[in-house]
């Protein structure tokens, strides 16, 4: 599908390629048999940075062969306000005052 769309863009007047992205935050879930990982807040609760890094490498390894140019993946965030819509996606430590 992706290759066909890209070939078609080369036949258009401006030849603007498609920027194709996939939501690989929890793994490349569009692929049959893909491993799906927990949300960042769950990974943060493991307190295991090496595990989180291995998971990130696994996501990259599974997405790269599929010619995906852009993967929506984990990012470093410091949530300050639980009203923020993506608050639960963040890895964070809750400190008791």
C-alpha cells in the first residue's frame, strides 16, 4: 500500500512524497503477531530504565523494515498538571509531600 502511494506521488505535478507515520507507542500493533507494550506510566512504575530502553529498541526494530518514516513513540515528559490530556502517557514519579 505505502509503496503504491509513494509511486503515485511521483506521477503528480509537484511530486510531493507522503510522510507516513504509525502509532508505535505500544508496539507496531498494525502488524499481525506484534508485541504490545504498556503505557509509559506503567513502564515508569517498573523503575527499570534498561527495560524501557530494550522496549524502545524492540519498537524500532519492528517498525524499521516496513519503510515507516515517522513513528509516534515514547518521549520524555514532565507532566505538571493532571488535567493535561496526555498525562497518563507520561513516565513520572509521584512524590509525596
